[in-house]
C-alpha cells in the first residue's frame, strides 16, 4: 500500500496464473486491472482509469516471458486526499516489483497542479486540486525519464504543459529513491 | 505474395511501408483520411433528435444525436444544467465488440468525451439553466459508432461538436401564477458554444515513429496511442496518452504542433458545413 499524505491505495497482484481460454493471449500475458473506489460501485471513471493503468503496466511488463497466463492487479482506494491517480500508479509499480515480475523499466506517477496565478504545484491536496486551473498527471519511466502515460484535467497552454512535464521528470527521481529505500527495507529484514 | 505477408506477418508488411515514410493506403505519415460531415435533420436523418451530426473519417463512421430534456438541477449546483455524453460501440461496427453491457473501450471513450466537454469549457453549464433551482436543460449526447476503422476519439469529438452546433432549444418560461413551465416550440435558439475543441490522434510504432489518424489495423499493430485535444486559441484541452511506449517531451511537442494545424482544417470544414445548412 502506498500513502503519500492522506491518500492511500492498497494494491494486490495475482499471477502469472492460468488464464480462462476466452481471455488468454497466445504470445503474451493478459493483464487485467480492477480499480475499486472507496465508496460506491465502480463506474465509468474507474473503467477509464483502469484502461490507463493497464496500458501503462503493459508497456513495462515483459509479457512475452509468460504467454497464455493471466495477471490480475486489484487496487482498492482506502482514502482520497488528492493526487489519486499518481498514487494508484505508484502502488501498481510497487506491486509489480514485489511480485517479482519481469519489467523493462519502473514507472512512477506524478501529479502537477497549475495554480490560477501560473505556479506549478507538485502532488496537490484535494483542496489545491479544486482551486487549480489544470491538473496534469504523468507516468514517468525510470530508464530515461520518458513519458509513459499523460492525462490532463482542465486546459493549459503548451508552454505550461512542457514546464509541468519537466518538473514531473525532476520529481520522478525522488519517487524512485523512495522505491529503492522501501525495497531495501523489505529485503534487509529477512 | 503481398496478401499472404499482410495476414501472416502484418508488422513486417507495415515496416516495409514505414521505411519509405508512407502507409499501405497511400497516405503520408502526417496525413489524415478524407473527413466528411453531415449536419441536421435533412442530411443526417435523425428527425427525432434536437441536434444531430454524422462524421466519416475515412471508413470510421460516427453519428451523434443530442436530445434535450428538462430536469431539476442538482442541489449543490442550482444554476447549472447537465450535459451527459454516452459513447456506444455496438456489435455492428466491428467484430471485436460483442453485444451486452458496454465494454472498457466504450466506457473509457465516454469518460474521455465528458472530460473534453469539461476541460475545454465548450459549453458553460450555467447557460443551460432556465430557472435557478427549479428547472434546467439536460443534454443527452449519444455518440454511436456505425463503422469502426480506427481513430474513434477524433471522430466522436468532431461529431459531438457538429451536433451541438446544430441544436436548437425551444424557449422555456415559467408561468408566474401556476409555477408550471411553458415550452414555446415556435421560438428556438441555438446553443452558445464558446470553444471548439478538436481531437487529433496518433499511433506510436516501434517506440519512435508517430503516425496520424491510425486505421483499425494500424491501431492493433501500434505500441501506443496519443490523443491531443486543442481549442482555437492553441490551448491544450487534453493530452491523453493511455500507457504504451514511452515518448520524450520533444515528440509530444511534435504531436501538439500537428494537432494545432489539424484544428484549423477542421474548423474551416465545420464553418463551411454550418453555413451551407443555415436557412436563408
């Protein structure tokens, strides 16, 4: 589970396991992502986020090493205090790491909020998100800081988007350091 | 021999074309398919809808019908109406879609359209309010794909924009004495559309090559997709890159530049069509 501030998401990964014949792919693993909101039934927003997460994970996962298997990633939102999508991305990546699945690169989620006065705020709280002009969420790959996933809410100019992207790429290093520390702690105990 | 290789080794078949900087259907990498749009009751043939448009992007055919109904506004937003988009991918448009509850692609597309409407502020919900706290318009926008040949998002956004421009809402007044609403069907006003968002989709091949307006075949072979929505001021309403191969900031910038050019082409087309159907 990942908790930046008060937002927390619990991720569970199952697989590679035997796939149903209707769902199996002949040459690669079939990844399925389920996102459960804190309150209520999953709706259209959850489905669209599931698609974002699934395609991001599929881009880094070496599925060809496990053909005809199914990998299920279940994410449960425990609390939401802003930056939910990037929290889900980080939880997904750590779950993939913890399961020991073969990955081409790691990725991390960073949310940037564009304030009405033009300043860029990283990892906004729910209140800052409401006041912001635009919220941009990026998934940055660890190998070369390229953009794996991008999603925006609200409108912004092209220059502002590039500035947010640069800020997100810089912030990605902090998140990857956090991954390294967590994994080191986990494996130093046993 | 070429048909054999296209079915057995589609990626190698495509790579041979991409090396020469063109595609099997003869297009350049940055060229769009022929776009046609039909708006209104005469050309579009949805006579029961308040506004309708049919968009063809090559073979991809998308029809959008807008129906306006009256409802009470929400308690926390008493001066706002509703715009409810819904994208449907019926099983007739492509064999990969089965009948039954909407699949992930349809739901993700519906969410994308809702986001575009919200982000671009193309319609201000306060304009849909008739009486504060009592009555407001609800616009149900149904976008149905009739033939799926790739690039659903571009065609859907275009169809939605064209249909909304075609909508004529009757004037509704609330009778002071009885408190009931009176609909005046003879007096109709068009919707106030403030911004005109246009979507441009790209497919990423082999992590480096970007092609514009992918067909269904190209989408299946691609390693990722990017959709950029711009409005007339060159502002970004949405950058939608759902996973797929990683891109540098510079490549994203190329996409944005192409999207801005495309916006101008589409705006010209839509203005021409609207002018041709306006009654003199």
